[in-house]
């Protein structure tokens, strides 16, 4: 556990080659926590894999599922600072940054603020935190999932204009019954849009009420505040990444975060290569995604 201040202890772990190429893995959400499957994106003979649960989720404490947890000290700036604290604590000079979904936004912002500490970047299911991306995810995407989105809207009270802000309020309501209902409605929407693959099965954690509450509270908290960045700042600051090589892996049919964002980022970042996986959507388990990600990290394995 790493003490990052503000009463927060962040869980971290290392695996792979202790003397290998350092890489930090940034999970999605915000609030999903890291998983053992993240280790499988890297060759353990080559990489020193450092994973951690971002503030308020996974094995970090205090957990966002607890209503008493202070979320005012859980922002993008706090998470960026935590990544840098972890680097210093583990004695790493420079490392590769790996981020998936929300983790790609966090990874981009960290790399922009600490480019001298980043050797390469690999991003999966690319997001940049723009309001257009968030509005699409919780409003516009309903045209493809009308029945599920109708339930999601109903959970916010039916008449809410900004569904994210409405859920953020419900998830911080003093009544635990209100919070639990909102967490269920939020995660049901998220689960329904993550994959287009017929027969896709959600993981066991989706049934865990503690995980659901922490994930929903953190995601609504971050997105209601538009990730605490001026709209479009991540794309506007791409010039700070000059000289850092990158691979961006994105599913062709990722409706949760359409491929256009990854394409825009690749066009603005000369050192980045975009790899589009045919037939895949947002889920890491979709066919072809794992192979494409392992190939991306493998590309940098021999780079000192």
C-alpha cells in the first residue's frame, strides 16, 4: 500500500521480470480497479509490470463504495500525482505507460505532464475525456440501445437533462436505498453497451454490490465534473508527447468510444500508430483485442 496523502492508501503490485523493462498499467472506469488479466498484456520475461488500483477502488482505501469516503480528493490531478508518486516509490527512472479506456485518458494526461518519465505509450479503447465523448456515452448512444437507455433515463428520474449529473446526485444521496438503486441502474447501462458480441458474458464483479457502488460513484463523480480538464485539453496538448512512440489499439465497432477519437489522436501525434481491430467493440475480451494488445506491447519489448 502506498500512502498518497489525503487519507488514501493505494494498492500496488509488481509481477514479471524484477530487472525488466518497467511498465505501469492504468485501469479503466474510473473505478474498475486493476485485474490479473492486465498482467497478461505483457511478456513476463521482458517486462517489470507495475499495476495499481486508483484511489477509491479495488483494494485501495478508503473505498468509494463507503458513503463517508471524501471524493473531493479524488480527481484527475490527484490520480496523475499518484502515478508519479508510485514511480518514485518503486525507483523507476522512466517507464512505458499502458492505459485502457478511462486509463488512456489518465495515461495521456500523465505523459503530457511528465514526458521525460515516459519511454513509450500503449493505449487501448482510446478516450480523451472530452464532453462530446461523455455526452455520447450516456446520452447519444441510446439510439443503438433504446430499451436499455430508457431504463437508464428512468433511473435518473425521467426528466433529467444531464443524466450524469443526475446520477452523481443520486449516488451521493443520504438514503442507502437510493444510492444502491442508482448504482444498479448505472452499472446495468454500462454492462449493456460494453460489447456487441452475441453471448458476451459480464464478469463476476458486476454482481458484487460493493464493486458496483464504487464504480458507479467514481465514474459519475469524474464525468459530472468533466474530468476536471478544459474541454479538449488532452488533444490540444498532444504536442507535449513529441518524441514518445505509441501504439493505439481500438475496436472497429467500439460504440462506447467510437474509433474517431483514436483516429484524431493518431493524426495529431506523429509518433503514434493506430491499430484498428476488425469486429471488436469496447470489451477487452472481444476477438482479436488481446492479440493486438500483446503485439503492441511486444513491439517495444526490445527497446531499452
